C-alpha cells in the first residue's frame, strides 16, 4: 500500500507521519511540494504524473500537508529589483501551483482519496468561507467584517477593541488604525480577544496549544470536529478565545504546522492521521 505525502521533506508533520505509516505497514511516498522550484524533472504525459522518470500512479491515498493556491501572490513587488522581475516571478509561481493543483484534482477524479483536499484548503484561505463553515457547525464566531465600506468598518471599531489585516495576508494581524481604508479594496477587521488558544485536530485526536491552557470544554472540541467535517478536513487547527464567559472561534487553519507542539502531541496526531490514511487506502 503506497500512501502519498505531499509537502516539504523536512517538515515535522511529514516526518512524523511517514514514521507512523511505516509502523502500520504502509509505504510512504514523499512528493515534495517545491520540486519544480528545485528543478526536479516533473511531467504529466498521457495521464501519467512522473518525477525523475518515476510514475506516481499507484498511490492508494494522499495527504496534502500544504498547498499554495494559484491566485496568491507570494511576495510584494518591493522585494524585487524591478516590477518586471516581480511579475515574471509571480507568473512562474502561478504556473507551478496550477500544474500541481491540476494533478492533485486529477488524482481525486480517479478515485484516490485525498486527505485535506485542495478545494477545501483553498476555500478556507478566505475568512468569510471559514465563518460560514463554523456557523454551519453551530460554533460561536468572533464578530468580524470584510468590507470596503469605511462606515461599517469604523462601526465595528467603535464597538470595542479590534484588529485588522488584508483578506489574503496570511494571518499577520495589526492593531486597529484609521489609515489605509480604501473604497476599492475590502479590509478584514475583527474584534480583538486576549489570550487565544489553538486547538489542533487530526482524526479522532485533539491537542491544545499551549498545553497548559487545556483541556478545553468538550462542547468546544465537538464544535471544532463538526466544523472540520463541514469543511471536508481531517487535519485542522482552530483558534479560539474567551469572550466573557463563553468560548468563540476566531479562525480555521487548513494546513496547520505542528512545529510548536510537544513531541508526544505530534506523535499522537501523526498516529491518528496515519490510521485515517490507511483506512482511506
């Protein structure tokens, strides 16, 4: 049984999962997500995907550790010598991401089970989609607005402490400030809650980070599980925080890193995920 692991070779999660798959008698097949960047010969010809001449057509299941969406621009123009250099780089990144995304979708179409499929991962990059999934699961959600309407944005800011970031800025939150409001571009603003906690799920295992903040109420864990199912995710992380006497959900991470977790937690999550992959295969 060959199980694909799509992600970076040195990632904590990928390495732990490979070890657990081997312990279950499966053969982990690593497919580096940056192979094209490193100029590894990669082709799709007559329905067969190959890297260095080896075909990956016999995978029984695959786990997607992370996936860059083609519509994301990874670096700002100021990072390059010229706008032309930035534009060429951005187009190359899009081409690489589009190729890998198309291949993964073709695997899914052929019946290969993808754990954390690309459609779910790309949709959850957008906060309104996250909020909708959480509400479907019955989870209480942080107050937030995505809008180019300065009146609505300022109304939320006046109601209490808030933080802001661009819609696709990867989670870099800033304290609220008035400047930068643009009627042509929506801004993402949400209420600021103190001491958020991260709840990481993989299969039936749930881990709280930092561990001293756990355990969370079972109701919160079950709401997170329901939200993960609603999103089509087996692996996910949820940021939650207390608002007065209740827990509310701030965001969903469809490609959570495990590097900050303690070793026993990583092993427990990897073991649960390996079992899910073997069952899927």
